């Protein structure tokens, strides 16, 4: 399954966007994150099956990715079913407490992301790694970059409008 790189959006430019445009961009990140993590999970399962005896294989890598995917899906569902509709119907000023809770979600996802970074040695495959292993770490690196961009858009641009 191919992954699509989202072009980075400069925060200064993002601040100029209206709420609907900014939410549309954030939703593109949501879709890309799920696709990337599903791809990474498939690749991690293949790498784990093929290299189960390798001392370089990160322990529980597929489980770590699956846990991250589950946390992220829950967070995105809360944003998409509660936060974004309220903002788009003009009642964003009522969202102070839900925004605080979503910030806690961001912290949880970022802790899991840091665990993934450490587990994979900063997405560095071992010397002589197969193409699948290298592809797995490339997808994880892309996901990492885009997740951090996405969180910045929410925490530095969207959420301050309503907190």
C-alpha cells in the first residue's frame, strides 16, 4: 500500500487559514496517519515473522505499532465526532475542557511515538536489513514527521483559537 507524503504547512501560513480549511488539512493528516500505521503494522508483522531469531529485531514491534494505531484512532474519532463539528457550527468557544483532554491524548500518543523511536534506534535498520525492514522504518519515519507536524497545527494554531 503506497503512502503519500503530505507537504509540510508552515505555522505562519496555517494561522492565516480559516477553521474549515485548517480542519480539512488536519483530516488529511488523520487519513495519512491511519494508512501509514496500517502499512507499518503489516510490514512489522512480516519482518517479525521473517527475522524472529534476529537479535536486531525490536521486541514487540508489531504490538507497539498496533497500540499506537489504537490510541490514534480513538483520539481522531473524538476530534472528528465532537471537536470539529462544534468548531464548524460556530460554537468553538465551548470547547475549553474537551481541548484540554485532547491535549492529554497528544501527550499519550507522543509518548508511544518516542517509545517507537527508541525501539527502532531512531528508525535505523540494522546493517544488511532486508527491503521490507528498510521500508518499515521509512514508513515509521514519515509517520513520525507528519504526526509531529499535525500536533503542531492543532496545539499552536487550532486549539488556541478556542482555549
